[in-house]
């Protein structure tokens, strides 16, 4: 009797382990996520990850084999049977997407402004190579190259942060959907020390940077108290590092495809940087108030003037000058950008800014500033900007010409 009881226990343990053995789920690009199926619905399914998180995945992104497995899992569950055998639903061999053709991205000029935008928290990636000397990982939009193997915590931190930045940019009605459809995958290069950081092109005192071809991230595994803007702590469940720097740099990267006019490039990056993040989502409802509070008090109270509007809108590249001059220009491009997003003619429809961006897209270059003036003189437009910010307790003045 005792032996029969032990046999029943062992049989139960074996059965439970087979049920709990995680399945590897694959999307159309070969990226994967590992977890147990717990619920199936018409358009999505829930997967329980090894760390206890329950995530929802749209069925449309999964492979045909995964969807067939989910349908069979649902049928067997209704009949009181166990999960289907894995060997009946083998995953196809992964093929790395090496296409370099530029994808056609639809315009979204007339899309309504989103109240919230962010990433759903589901990360699917594939390990292309994991060696002590060189490791490579890919998600749908990113390729991470590292001199050392990265653990799941570090990969989650990098992929979630950068994918979230792309999702936020793609939601903007600025035709920035190309954020989610780059010509090739965005490359993130990881370094762990000063030598690797400088060799990759990182700047002094920075923990994340960007070159013309890739992002650079320095991971810190040795000193948990080191004051850095990006810090991945090896034992953390979700590493804690600033979201502001990645979204600012990502905005600059994407804006390179729309021209390199300084005011819009830096203004939009600064605008995205002040957006609040709550549970992985950006909240655009309070952008005017947040933008106002991010401007130095000396400018908000008009004790320090902005550069002339003509100088702000015609500046071709990054400005040079004293620290005070740079502060004035950065505050100016933020306030002017928010004006054209929210306050200019058209009742928040960004009429002039849409026309401006359409012209840049058609020409691929240039600064059609006359579309922003919309028949106004420089002084008239300066006055409109001053009047628009006054209700928000920002009292501006521009340099006289």
C-alpha cells in the first residue's frame, strides 16, 4: 500500500513537471518568449513566464504552429485532457532577417493625438550567439551586440526601454511610424568599461549615447551605488534606470529621417523627455504644464529672454556659445515646439506643423519656415507665442533684432 502511495506521488510529480515545462513561442521574425499557456481567447492568449508574470500576446504576431498549438490546447482543456504533446507542434527553424530594404511606412498626419502610448511589456527576442567574447540578440526592431553574455534581466531592461521609446514615437501624429519600421534593425552596442565605452563612441560622463549607426549603452555590474543615468543591476528584477535619456536619444535618431533642422529635432526630443511615464505608458494629457515647469525659472519669469524666433527657427545645427546661451536656445526650441503642437492656428490640429513636415518629407531636406509663419511677420508670430504661454504662467520675451 505504501509503495502504491509513493508511486502515485511520483506519477503526479512527473505529470506536473510535463505540464509546467515551458513552451517556446515564436513570432514571424523568429523572436521567441518562453512560458506556459494559461488562457486562450479569440485574438490573444495569456502566457505565464518563469518569473511569475502573466503576459498577454496578440495571436496575430505568433507563428502558425503556435496558433495551431493554442487551438488544440483549448480543445483539450475543454475536454478535460492535458496539454498537447510538444512534438506534434514543432517550431520551424529560425531564419534571421537580413533584409536591408527600406520599408514603406504609411503617413499618419491626421491621426488623433494619443492620450497614452507605450509598450505592452511583452518581449520576444532570439539569441543569435552567446559567447564570452561576443554575444548577439535580436528583437523585432533591435539587435544587441555585447562583449559578454547578458542575462534575461539585462535583456528585458534594454529591450523594454528601447521598444517603449519606439512605441511612444510611433504613436505621435508626426509620421514617426518609421520608428517601428526602420530600414534595418536598430543596433545597441553594450560596453562594460571605460575602454569599451570610448571605443564604441561614448561621450565623457554618459552611460548611453548614439552614433550615426548605433546606440551605445554602458552596463554597470560592479558598483550598485555608482550615480549613472543608465544602470543595470545584475540582481534586480526590473533594473531601475532613467527613462528620460533613452527617449531623448531615440527621438534624435528617428528625427534624422525627417531632416536635421535644429529647432524641431531638439525641440521634439526635449518635449518627449518631459513626458511622464506610468507603468510603461506615456501620458500626453499634461504636456503643456510639464513643458512649462521644465523651463528654467529665469526664462519663465522673463528675467532672461529667448533668442529671436527667427534665430530659433532657422538654426541649421547645434548652437555654439556660453552655457547661458545654450540654455536659452534649448528652452526656446521646447516652448516653440509645444506652441506648434498645441497652440498654433487650427485648434490643436497642428495645421501648420503638418504642412511643414509634409514639405520636408517631399523634399527630403530644407526648412520651409514660411509654412510656419503662415502669412505672419516674425514679430507677429513672436507675439502669438508669448500670448499663448501667458495663461500657463510663462511670461516670455524674445531678443529684439
